[in-house]
């Protein structure tokens, strides 16, 4: 018996890194998981890796029509939704003085607008107004980092959104929480830091109280907790999974 037998989960940005590890954990624990990704080839590969309990829906969460397609697929195939992990996001490095309008819109369209409508459009699929919604935040939303102000601001917005959302959803039984990872070496880091990746990871390791960077599976384990009945009285929090770095 799996912890999520018979449950239906959606994980946006589920083709690599934390999203893929989370989707794999849900499937392992008995849930049917729908994942999204912008590139069909990567989506197909992720679905194959997860196995029979996975469905891939190609799309970009910043495009509302793609979100409509996602939830129509969930409705047609399963009829309801129990767990939503709004994980899709992006970021790039630009310091103050070099920030462009394109950089701002690209980041906020995905990380903020995309997350808002990922959640809002999912609500009708939650049966009897119960379920768990988890947003992927970041320690960057609570601490400064050079050249990362726009990304950090977008993740701070994610945290602020749920302070109001838990009031909007009061009495429904739907819980909303933010899970904020620290430094976790995923493929996104390779793209973000390029040749400077090893230097960044070494510096990060030295700043983390546990003395190491995290693993995608460790973040997925925390998602499993927030998605399960074991966290049934936890609502509106930001859970840092970062080796302690946000606490110092």
C-alpha cells in the first residue's frame, strides 16, 4: 500500500530536477501523476522514467490556454485532483543596472502569473474542496544574492500570495503551503552558472550549516510530507529545505 494510493497529483515543471524527483515519489507511493514541461522530447523521457502512473501534458504555465489543456486532460482522464505541486519556474542572472524589461516579464510571467493561474484554474477539480497545494519557492525569496533580484522578488511574491489565499480558502479544507529549497544541484544550475558552477557550489557548501548542498530527492521528501495527511494541520507556511542556511 502506497501513501498516495488512488490519489491524483499534478506537478508542473516535472521533466527534471526537483519536479521530476517529486513526480517519481508520487508514482512510487501509488498516485497517478500528471507532469508538464515545455519541450515534448524531455516530457516523453520523463514520463517513461516515471512509469505507468504518469501522464505528460506539454505546455508553458505562463500561457493560460496551456493550463486549460492541462486541467481538461486531468478532468477527462481522472475526473478530479487531490494534490497540486506548482513547481515550474525559471530564473537568470542580471545585476541592477543591466535588468531589462524582457528579463522582468519573462521571470514574472512564469514564476508569478503562471503560478497564480496554475492554482486558480485547478480549484474546480478538487473534490469536496479538500486537498493540498504546494508552491515551490526559494531561499532567494528571503535572502539577497548578487544579480538575482528579479528571481528573488518573484519567489517572495509566491510566499506572500498564500498569506491571502489561505483566507480566501478558509473553511474549504484545501491547504496551501510554500516549500523553499536552498542550493540543490539540478540541471537548471548547469544552465544558470555554466563554467562557474563548481565555484558556486563550493561557496554554497561553505555557507550551509550542514556543510553540503541538497539533493532533489530530499526536496521531494518534504513535498510528500506537505501533500500527505501527516501535515493535515499545516497551512500557509513557508518550509525551508536548505540545510539551515535561511536560519542564520
